[in-house]
C-alpha cells in the first residue's frame, strides 16, 4: 500500500491525492510503498520568492539523491539503489514555503500484478481454489465467471502480497451448463494480469422467468435465485444483482435485454 503525508513541523496531515497545497511553512512530502521497477516523476514551480525551485532536498530510504532537482520537472532515479522488486521504499521530499511539488505518477510505488498461477481448480462443491506465487505487493483478486458472452465479476479476495506460495478459495454460483472461471488482478495503471481459466459442466437445472404485473408494479420472477443484469437497447446497464426476482417498475416503457443464468433474452417493460 502507498501512503502520502504532508508534514508541517511535527504535525502530520493525511493527503489522499498527490496534490499538495502550499502554505507559509516549509514542508515535507513522504511517499511510501514498494519498488515496482519504476522511477518517480516530479513537477514543481518556483518558490514564493520567485527564484529557486520548490523542492530542495530528496532522500530515498535516508540516502540523499544526487540527481539535479533544480528544474520544473525531474525524475527520481531509483536504479542506483539496486532495489529488488517488492523492496520497501520511503521517499522524503523537503520543499520551500508557499509551494509543493506534484508527484506525476503517484502509483509508481503501488504494486503491479506479478502473480504466477501454480494451480486453479473447481469441483461440484462450487469452491474455486487457486494457488499462486510471486506476489510483490497486496492487490485484490477479482473472481470472474464467463457468462452472457463476457467475463463478469462475481467476487473479490484480498491477495497476500508475498512472493511465497499463497492459497485462496471462493464460493461461486453455478449456472446451468458449462461454467468457466478465472481470477485477475488490476494495478493502479489499469494493467490486468489473468490466471488461466478453468471449466466445469454443471447439472444445475436451466432457469426460466415470468413477468408479473401487480397494479402499477412490474417485476421479473425467476424459477430460482440467479445473477442478473438488465441493459437498455443501447447497452447501458440499468439493473444488476442476485435474487429470485427483479423489480423493473422504475424502468421506462421500452425494450430491454435481460441476462440471467447463462442466457440473455429480450423483454419489454
């Protein structure tokens, strides 16, 4: 996990983004995380006095860097430190009053998806199990099921973030027919890493539905609880959930696509 802190004297203020407002005190920005084989990029303005740039001292794990920081944009080069992937890093940036540098890639020390799938399996118990190694930072695993001609998120499990062997399990719901599952991780830049997929043929009965009108209300009732999505004719998701029924009263009168079990059908509101 990566954290930012803005420090004035001995008082600490948590900052949620890599944007730091200046004030009338000199300050410090602390950037913490793990080495991800990426450098850190900084943009800055001149100090309040109109000469000399904002940042005047930068240390990496206590070591003063020798890079030229007297410019409007510069790079904190981490390669001279011979860090290994996943090593802890603390960067301390001291800056002048009235200004604060901007970190251009605040996700630079956030973990990348680096896991390797040792094994992934599932059986009639509906427990998806997977074994991984090579995690160098904590990222959640998204459990996905292939249905309705796409991969759908059906759950999430927090990763352990260690390079050693890790074991995970998650209970999934089968649809009728063929069921296919995988897990993925997504980093701060949107990069996705996928496990191999695993399939199992289920004897779950194929579901049906009926549309029920009750005065001014209208709902879709399924023959058993199921995951569902309702999209309008333009493909915009309108309703989503897991239940025995879905109330469509709030939808305007029009044509819609109803996805449930392993099927997508057209319905009218």
